[in-house]
């Protein structure tokens, strides 16, 4: 079971802690999706470069705002959700939890732990 590969969705994957989660997930052989804001004229060159790096190492980028329907659609594609959104985005984290419940496909009993571990205990 430990060698089982998963489809993992990382919210906040282009930020400080998130980029390490994405790289670790890919290095362990998991199919990794990164949910991030759409790239536009305000996007920093370092963030654009990071997105290009993720694509080159095999990540799939999902660009969108944190709107409920978009979140549910993304979650339906994966087995595990990791959120590295910062503390000020706590209400967005609640949207993600609700979307996990709606999607109904996240494996494991510890969904709460999976989504909040990174934000509250690692950062």
C-alpha cells in the first residue's frame, strides 16, 4: 500500500510551502495537479517561471479562482487534496472542505487532517 501512487491536488502550490509540496509529490511519482490563480499581467516573472518548471517536471496546472464549482471540478480529478493556503485564506479552506464533501471521491478517513496539516502545523 505504501507504494500506491495517487493523484494529488495542491492548492497554493506556487507559493512558499506549496512549491516544496508539489516537487515532493512529483519526486515520489504521484500525478500532481497544482491549483493556482490564472496567469495575467500582474503575475510575477518568478511565479511564471515556477509554473513552467512544474510543467517541465510533469505537474498539471489548473488555473482558476477559488470559486466553488471550479474547486469541485478539480477535486473530482484526484484522490488526495493538500492545501498550503496561508492563514488569511481560512474561508477559502472552508470552501475546499465543502467541495471535498460534495465531490465525495477523496480517499481516506482523515480528510480534515490531510487538508489542514500543511497550513497549520508545517508553516
